[in-house]
């Protein structure tokens, strides 16, 4: 499981941000939870031959945002 956090800042169109946050709220998720889930999925799909930690690829370990 991830032990530390790091801040990532990026710019996004305000309308996209508003729509994204509304959709997240409808699903009872924070935007951070969704972004972390998308990042994990992207890493796994595009890691190639890179060795990834088990907590990142394992399906039996529940993540901090409730996604398996």
C-alpha cells in the first residue's frame, strides 16, 4: 500500500472541472479518488515490462479509495 503522498498540480478548463466534480459527487467519490484510480489503471496498462509493486497490480488488496 502507498505510504506517502505527493502533490500534483495541473491546469484544467473550469467547465470540465465542474462537470467532473459533479459526476464524482453523484457517485459518492472525491475527484482525488477518481484521479488516483485512473492513474493506477493507466500505469498498469502502459507499464510495459516495468516491474510494478503488488499493491498496485493486485486485485485482492483494497485501495485507499475503495477500488479493488
